[in-house]
C-alpha cells in the first residue's frame, strides 16, 4: 500500500515543474494571456444572438405543437359532447317499441 501511495506522489527533482500555460501578460501566472497566433473566428455577440435565436425557435416550436394538440383535443371533446347529447336525447324520448302480441302494457 505504501508503494502505491509513494508512486502517486510527484518526485522532487529540485527543479520546478515546467508550466503548460504560456506566459501571461505581466509575467504573473493566472493572469490574462491573449492568443496572438490564431484569429478569432466568431465574436461573442454573434454567438449570443445565435443562442437566443435557437431558444426562440425552440419556444415557438413548442407553442405551435401545444396549440395543435389542444385544437385536436377540443375537436374530440366536441364530438364526444355531441354523441353524449344524442344519447341523452334518445334516452329521454318515449320508446316507440310495441309489445309482442298478447301482452298488455300495465
């Protein structure tokens, strides 16, 4: 167990570890270091506008789909209400069925 822990600790060779980050402006580590080799391809404003556009399209798509579903459900409810109304109307009218011959109605 000690050999595993000892192997995980960095070996101290006396010299500091080489820095992976390029030297920063002002020579202080952790400060801002602009990239000078590569041109910036997309500005932050363009990315912000694109992100807002994507969100608005998603919201509009959601609203349109919800509206279509609501319309379809309203049509189904209307058809069911008409069928229920016809059923109630048929139940409230007196029956026109005649009794078989030989039986009298009481």
